[in-house]
């Protein structure tokens, strides 16, 4: 049986260059709890959700076409295998159709057979289909808010 990686896509009525730039603004749609840079090949960034963290390395970035993140390290506190994402890749592909853009996101390795699949699928569905979509189409995403007290 072939394993099916998680995949999601959205279409937005903006040029591909704007969609690409917005996707790179991870703190504006995924979580405000971000350290590092998330735009160029070689950049590393860490996102934190309470006890959970994921550190990504950008291994490929072709503006307006593709971004590939590789999970360099993680701690997924609610899973038995707390390192389950380590080594997985998240691939973003952009297709331009005039003034509109389709963005496809595939989490390579996130398949129904892994422990995280169900909860991670729900999370990605929200962050890609709702938060990233709102950022790109309305100018404001719905990221996980910082829990820090100022």
C-alpha cells in the first residue's frame, strides 16, 4: 500500500511574488513564537507551541516557485515518539495564473500510519487553509499568539 503524504492547497487572488513573500512570513500565519529567519536557503527557524518546538532549515528556495523546509530538530511533547518529525520535509509549490496563485503544501513523511497524522492534519488544515489564506487574501493571518507576558 502506498503511503500518502499530507497535502493541502489554497488559491488566492494575488500575484505569485506576494504569495511567496507572505508564506515566508511564518510568524504572521503559523505562530508568533518564532526565532530565526525563514526566507533564504540555509536559514533556520524554530517555532514553539508551549512545550512543543520544531526547528526548520530551509534547504531550497526558488522565489515564486518553491520552498522546502527540512525538520532539523523537534520535540512534540504529546507523542510517544517526540522526534517524529525530525528529517521530514515540508514542500511549498507556487503556480501563477495571471493575478492569482495556487499554493500547494506537502508534508513529506506525514502519512496516516504515523502517530501525529490525525492531530497534525487538523493543525495544518487550519494554518494553511485558514490562517495563511487569510494572511494572503485579507492581510492578517491567525497565528498561534505569543504567550509571553509583556
